[in-house]
């Protein structure tokens, strides 16, 4: 007698959703990914995959690197607006301590690579998940393209997760951090020579650059502004804020196409969810624990979530597996959410005295101590039941 193949429906085709789909497929599940957008998008920004995310991808046999020898060794230099160095993470030290350095990619390239690994027909565009009914037995997944029956549902439907709001109606939802962010990617031909991974901290403003594996450059900036603030002219706004900062900041802004700049307010969850599952649904990524990008761990934690969830769903008892997922992930992800918010408050300081004190401390911290502070992030991934 043949055993019925179990079916998982994934709501959302972002990095977390596609990673979950791939990991479950490799566990023997049939997977359907439902994405509200009508097709893949080339828009977006960069993502830095820290060593913990790279280890999670290793666990499912997926290599996110675009090709041998093409990914630059990642470091990160922290500067002041005049160019003075506050701190720097050396790539050799990162590799020695964590076994590898972070890998920076365009988000669209990563999602395309994940989607290419899925079986034909697994990814359905124009199919938004609107509801999940039935907590006992199999779930009925309502989508704008018709209903599906599933043994498990992965809610990877983003920071504004409709499924989170539906099943946790008493949760306070999102909280504005006080900052907005502008993001874009410059093509390789527009990138000046010698630009390194760096972040510059001013008074309530930041500017960052990350070279990508394909030769492009991820550029971002943040500023403390009222919630909902959107300037009429992006180029004028950025030049006003950053036009006198050190090289190559003004040159990069001159080379930026304003039409390709994304702006989003930075939000996180105001409180942790009481659990990361309900019935046969499990929440991952921003839907589960939206966090500010100050530690560069939002996408990395989505990857960890997806791999851990798939690992646990190898068990025959789905409800027990989802409860184990909450136990495995809730404390770690919420601690990182809180830490990211606190880091953002320090980076966004605006009072001259507070900024001077912050910069003095940053210059005084030894490089080894700065690395040790990353241990719980970069070495924190482990599959339940296995050593980290």
C-alpha cells in the first residue's frame, strides 16, 4: 500500500518562503508556493547572508553563491561622515572565527536561484493566500486562485502578514522604529573602483555600501524622520543629507537612478508572538518576528526558520512538529529582534554629546571584542537534535 505524499502550502515567495519550499521538497513533501504578485520582480535591494544563514543553506544542500571565485570577501568598515574610521571587521578574522565570511547578493538573484531549484509547477504567481481554515486534520487554504488542501501551511507572507493578523488578533502588531530607509543597487558599470563594505554613522543618519557578488553595489541610507515621511524629490533629499560626506558617498548618489530607489519605514513587531504556530500553520521570517535591519539578520533568520521548520516536519506528527518549531525558534528570534532595535537606537543617536560618546566607545572597542559580540548570531544556528 503506497503512502500518501504530504502536501505543504507556502504563503509567500520571498527568501524565507522559497527556502522553506526547497527544504520541504528535499524532505519528500509536495510543496505549493502561493505568491500574490503576478510574477518575479527584478526590483529590490541587496542581502548579506551571514555565516549562520550560510550554514542553514548548507544543511539543505543549497549553495547561494553565483559561481566559484565571484564572491568578494566581506568585511565591514564603520566610519564617521568625515571619513574617519570608527571600527573595522577584518575578513580574515571573520573567516578564522566563523569558518567563512558573509556573502552579499542581490535579493532578486537569490530568490531566482531558490525558485529554480523547485519542481516545475510548485510556484504559483497571482495566488494570494487569504485564509486558512481547519485546525484538525488537513487544512483548507483559501487563495485568490482557488482552494488547496494541505497537511501544513507555512506563513511567509511578510511583515504585514494577513495570516498573522487573522490568527493573532490581540497582538499589538508593528511598531515604527523612528527611521526610514532608502535602498538601491547600482549596476557593476556604475560602481567606482575600490568601494568597500562600509557604513557611516552621522547624527540621526547613516549611509552604507555593500559590494555584491555579481559586481553591483548595494547602497542604502537611513534617517530619523516622522512616520510616513516621503520626500518629493529623492535625489535632492539624499544630497541634502549626505552630499558633504566622505568619498565616495556624493559620487554614489550622483550615479543613483531615483526611480530605482526604494523607500520604506523601518518597523518591527511591538512584542513577540505568543507562539510561532497555530493549528497547522507555522510563521517564518518577517511574518513571525519582523525586526529592524540593524544587525543584518532579518533575512538570515528567515532562512534559519525555514530550514529548522522543514527539519522538524520530517516527523509524522505535524502538530507536534510545529510545537517543536516554536520551542526551537521563538526565544532566539525574539532576542535578535530586541537586540536589533537597541542597536538601531545607538546608531540613530542625534544629540552631539551622545554621538561623540558613542563614537569614542566604538573607536576604543578592540576588534576581537567586536567579533565576540557576533558569536551568538553567527554561531547560533543549529538543527534541533544536532550539534551547532
